[in-house]
C-alpha cells in the first residue's frame, strides 16, 4: 500500500516591516489647543515621510484630542520645554529631527526645503532653522521679526520658535536638550555653534499673542535680559521667575 506524504505547510506570510520615517517632528505642548491645529495642519502635504510626536506636559484642554485627530503620537513628559523636547526626541524613530513650537506653522513647500537640506551629506553635522514671521500686521511685528532674524544670522542664536532641524547622530553627539526650565534652545544652539547653523530659505509663522499681551518693546527687552543673565551664568530656574 502506497502512503501519501503531505508536504509541510509553508510558513505564514509576514507583512514587511514598515520603513522608519525620514523625519521626526517633535512638538512640546502644554494647553496648546488654541494654536496646535494650525501648526499640525501646516504639516500636510507630500515630499517627505515624517512622523509627528507631541511631547505633552500634562495638558488639561483639548491639546491631546487635537493631536490624535491629526494622527500624532503623544508622549507624556515632565512639564518644561527642555524635558519635553528631550522626551520627544527619545521617542523619535527617524534619522532627522525637527523641533517645532506648538504655535509655529510651517510655510507651504517646507518638505522640499527639508528634503534638500537632509539630502545633503555636508549637513549631517549641521543644523538648520527657519526665518521668523509673526501673525500680526502691526509694524511692531516687523521690527521684532527683523531683530530675531538678525540675531539668528549674526549671532548664531535662533530661538526655539524658529524651529530646528538636526540629524540624529549630531543631536546625540551633542547630548541633546538639557532638562532646563528655560533657555533650553539657547543652550543647544550654543553647543551646535554658529558656524554649523544654516538659515533655511523658508519661514515659520508664529503667534504674536505674547507680544501683544506683554508689549512689543517690553517682551523683547525681557528676553534680552534673560539671555544676558543666562550668559552670565545664573541658574535657569532663577531666570524663569523673571521670565514668567
């Protein structure tokens, strides 16, 4: 009698693992519902594969609901922009990082600009930042923009509301954001160095609410005072009291 031998069943097909994104966009939030939707909407469009990570410091408004509606990944973090940025970067999967404030919307075509920057091998140990535009038609807003963009280019001091794009290896080499309650952006760009900072040919449109609320002159003067105190070596927790 001839016996029939069954061939072993082929192993079940497995789905190919998804390739990691090219860019991780890290946004720190704390009760940012008023502006976050505009910022996340500005990220739409093709040209670059990216993920969005919301590093939330314990929002009690609709911030997390808005983030989920846009498909962003939410990471809980200790309150404070420095700790939140560090937590968001730790959760990022891409070889390039873009740090962006929750009230800073990118211009159309930003994907093309970043694809050109990240695709240039000379930029792997450099960082890029955007030009600043305030969402207010007042002449005072133009003066603040001019001052901010001059400071970034001439002094190598772009602030966090201008965004920062940096490769993961360079970010790790610099040991990333320190868990500072204030001046975390200045602390990092000082370690990057002015010669390794590149102004990108695009801009972010940032809310001018804090200038309208605190004064078009008083706010920049207070920022300048805080910057001077930081350079003088005062602990950021002391400077934060003045800033707040």
